[in-house]
C-alpha cells in the first residue's frame, strides 16, 4: 500500500494556507475600512455641498430683494434733487459689493483642501507600509 504519511519535503502544511488566509483577511479588512472612510467622507461632502447651495440661494434671494427695495427707496428719496446720481451711485456700490464677493469666493475655492483628505492620507500610509 501507498503510505500517505508525512514525508520530508512534501509537506504543504496548514501553516502556509493559514498565513495566506490571514494575509487575505487583513487586506480585506484594511480595504473595507478604507472604503467605509471614503463613503463617510463622500456623504459629508454631499451634505456640505447641499447646505452651501441652500444658504447661497437664500443669500442671493434676500440680498437681491434688499438691494432692489433699497434702490427704489433711494431713487424715490432723491427724486427731486438728482435721481440719476442716486442710481449711478447705487450701481457703483453694488458693483463694488459684487467684486468683493467674487474675490472672496475665488479665494475660498482656491484655498479649499482637496476631496477626501483623510482617505487619501490613509491610502498613502498603506502604500508606505507596503513599500517597507
């Protein structure tokens, strides 16, 4: 009969398969954690964007109505003494406000950190660990 006992050099042993399984489980766990972090950051970014859009629309509506009513009020106030000057002055003020807002908006967009900084940092750490 053929002896299927342990022969030296032919042992595949459970140790190697256990190590491969443990490595696979560790990689899957790390990947799962990174994907969860990415999804969390994506949801936070979506909520931040939604809130920013809503407040921007409210701001534009309120400011527009206020400026229109202020313009009508000031033109009516200076109707007798120089309504064309009042309109020109208000146009100059409104354009100044718009220019200031454009500069501030441009700065905030340029200074904003990239998308998903925590996820990218964790992936960078993983890459560095795998290289070493």
